């Protein structure tokens, strides 16, 4: 058996949670392979909106096992609140959720370090969500971090103290004013650690490879988006992990030859949260309309998302580096009502026309080259088949497919799991 991957192809917020929820019925195991609790995966069904941060999006399906892989960084406090938020839905968390011992822990001082670092940058801020994710990954690569498996060790608190003391010295270096009570934060942290011990810790790479031997089906769930990848994203305005397909191998302990299908999720337009270059960003009424109709606010942070036209240069790049085999287009319904649509098909880069994604896409270097297309007026939210969709939308879909050379298999026409059209 093979592992299928589900990834975001833009700057995150593409709607991965909804699609994982839709696909889970086809899989035995849903495994999250990177990222931390800054990623809010939103699922909507039965009139209820759910926002998951760390827990894989298959948790609402009784027959699926959900695994938090070794590539994830976890904040026990946020995680505990997330579990508490699911208590009213009759979910047997201990039987459905397994945690990799190799996943790293976000400490209270990681969050403080994040805040101090960002505050010290002034106007050069990268737009961190201040969840402590960057400093946790820094400790991971610096070989200082604490992992879930360390909770089982007799000297865990001593290990915690040594690292937290080091962090406090680093916070002083930034010379910024932070108002906090570390003792209160630590009390909450250790209470959450005790709750964490009630769950099952596993050697996830052994578990997953054994599951493959037994013929189990696995869907690897990514967080954030490909353009936020630490290597291939718009550095330094990126996240701290590999959000692309390769990250699934290192974040779960599966071999590359085990990967079969790669499902790439993208919006019918483009959004970005926080700082960083965004060639197709709109500052006019069209951008404001996208934000309003699409409810473009972060599900975890509440931050407004910047909106713009679909960028096929960036999308083609993400398809290429991920080896995408199927595309899922989200939020087609948000574009209903636009008379004309613009699609970026190339960049003017320092006077030269480029069709590939260059090293630097800052606005002084890049100007988008657009193809204009006719919009559609129909309300898509009640449509259930591809045949019902307006011809202008079908033309839009087929144009994107031709440019990307990958089929669009799913078109989402609303936030609910039922508002999903399969071609």
C-alpha cells in the first residue's frame, strides 16, 4: 500500500481541513506531518464550524486513526484546549488519536522568545503568529529541544528547567519589554502535560510502516502552504518547517517510494496572511469584495488575509516541487459576481518576461502579467454537479488545468462538507 499526501499550494488557508474531512472516509489513518498550532484547519458540517490546530482533520470520523507525526511541534496548553473543545461531540479521543514520541514540545518560554524576537525587529517584522513555533524548530535543529517522549523520563522537569533558564537569558538579550508571569504559564503548562500523559505515545515511524505492511490506507495531512516552505517559500516570510511533499517523508518516517498521489489544494484566487511579497495582491474594491465574501480572516489568529487574483506562476511552481497528481479548487463561489477576472500567467521580472517563479518576487522586481477572463454571476452554493456550473467557471477551470497540466478533480462551492463537487 502507499501513502497519499494532501498539501496547500499557496500561502496557506486554502481549505485543507475541509478536504481532509471529505476524504477521510477513504483512509484508515490520517497523519499530520509538520507545523504547529498556528495552523487552523476549519471544518464545517451539520451547521457547526470546527477549528482544529494540531489534531488531524480526520478526528470526526469514528473509523479513522489520527496521528500527530514527529515533524509536528505541539503546545500542550493549546492542545488541551483543543481537546476540551471536542468534548461535546462524543469523540473517543484516546482511541482515535496517537502522538509521536519524536514530536517536539513548545514551551512557554518558546512563546516568549517568539514575541521578544518579533518585537525587536520593528518594521522588519516577518508576521509571526507568536505561537512559539519558530523558536521550537530552532531548538530542534540546534539539538536542544524537548520531545513528547521526554515526558516519560524521570528527569523531565529538570530538562525543562535547564532549557527554560537558557531561554530567559536569550529573552534578556532582545532588550524589549514583555509583560508576563512565567510561573503562571508554567503552572498551566505542567497541568497540560499531565493531561497529555492520558493519551497514547507511539514510535510513529514504526507504527506507520507496519500499517502499510498490513495494507492500511494513509493520508498525510500538511499544514500552512507550499509558498511558506522553509526552503522553497518566499523566505524569510515563511514558516519554520517543510510544508511541501518532501516534508511528509521526514515528518512521518515514510520512504519517498511509498508516496502515491499528491492532492494539491488551492483557492480560485490568492490570499496571504502577515508580511511578505504578494505579486497579485489587490488594494481596490475587488480585493475588499474577495475578503468580505470569502470571510478572509485567520481561523486561529483572526488576522485579515490579503487578497488578490489567482497567480498561476506561483501555483505552477508549487505543483512542480510537490509532484501534484490531482488539484482541488476551493472557494469558487467567492468569485461569483465579478464581471471580469484576471489570472496571472507570467511575471515581468526586471524587464524580462518570466514563466517560472524567481528567487525574489518583491514588488520592485516583479509585475504580474494578466490574462482576462469573463466572470460568472450565478450563486454556486446550492449546486451539486459539475454540469450545473456556469460555462464561465468551467472555462476558468479548464484554463487553469491547461496551464498547470494537472486535472482539477474537485471544486468546492461552499464551506460545508456537502458543498463539494467531484468531477
